């Protein structure tokens, strides 16, 4: 998908479902996938892409 307000940015949205007692393992899995993709902690943002687009308008 192309978001004109975020031109030039690549966004990845990664989700995982887990029960409360499985949250730690789910986060380990998510971080492993991000690591395989070459996404570092410095690349991560807490703001949603919809908020980023709205703020750019």
C-alpha cells in the first residue's frame, strides 16, 4: 500500500496473538522475525502509521 504522506518510508506491521502467560514467548518470536528482516530497535516506532499519516497532513 502507498501512503502519500509517508512517501519514502517502509512500514512493517507485525502482530502476534498470545495468552497473558505466553506474552514473553510471543515477544521473543516477534523480535526474531524482525531480526531476520534486519529491523533493529532503532528502526521501531511506537506511533501507528495512521497517526503518522494524520500528523503529516
